[in-house]
């Protein structure tokens, strides 16, 4: 039960490679650019719903530079997020569309600080789940427990995550097993 003034726990989720299938080219992960390419990862809906039922806020934090460069239409991005919201119960979807690194572009803390203020989140009791170095570094930068979904990309990590798993479903199980 949530009480006014009480700090809340959140699970921050990267989008591409965590909730939806990324486009893989030469061992690297890229965001889908069409609605037809935007497909959910098996188990993602169940995982997010289980986290919600346990009382965690579920917040997507995603860099979408392709919108800023004009390679992805903002209307298509909005449709992707409507598809995501219709499939699972998310508390928020925060997006950085900046072309150049800015305060909100992961691994920088902007989107997390926005969510922290909006939802009264205890970042130290929260989790960041991602599939790339920017996600893990972002989690470290704000003091969250980091969970890396290892898809075997050629891109390496800059920091070691707290945990490494093979799927969003496995990440949710790990979080729920740590639940007080």
C-alpha cells in the first residue's frame, strides 16, 4: 500500500532489447524504425505485470536519437509506445530524442531524476534493467541495482552490472526474489 510521502521502489526498463526485440546488425543492437519491426520480447508483458503486482513502479527510460536525427518519425515512436502500453501496465515512458549528449541521454541521470521527482522514488531501492553499457552506467550513476540482459552483442560493458541474466522474465524473477 502506498502512503503519501512514502518513497517508492521502481524498476527502470530500457526499451529496445528489454521489452521489444532490437534489430541486430553485425552483432550490434539498433532500435526498430517501423511499427512492423516493433515486436515485444516473449515474456516481457508477464514480467512487467508481475513487477507491478509486487508494488514496483515500472518506468521505461529510452534513448531515441533516431527521432532527433529524422530517421524515425515521432508519430511512429508514439504508436510504438501505445502498442507497448496496450500490452503491459507501465507507470511511465520517458524518452530522450536529443541528437547530442545531454542531461537526459543515458547514461546521464536526467530521465531518472525526472521520474524520481514525479513519483517520489527511492533510487537506492530501485533497479535498472538494460541490455547495453549505457543502461548499466546509468543505473550506477543514479545508485540503482543494475541488471544486465546479456544477448551476446559485440559491444562491451564499461562497468560490471550487479547481476547478469538472459531475459526480462529472469530479471523480474531476480527482483521479486529480492523483494522485502
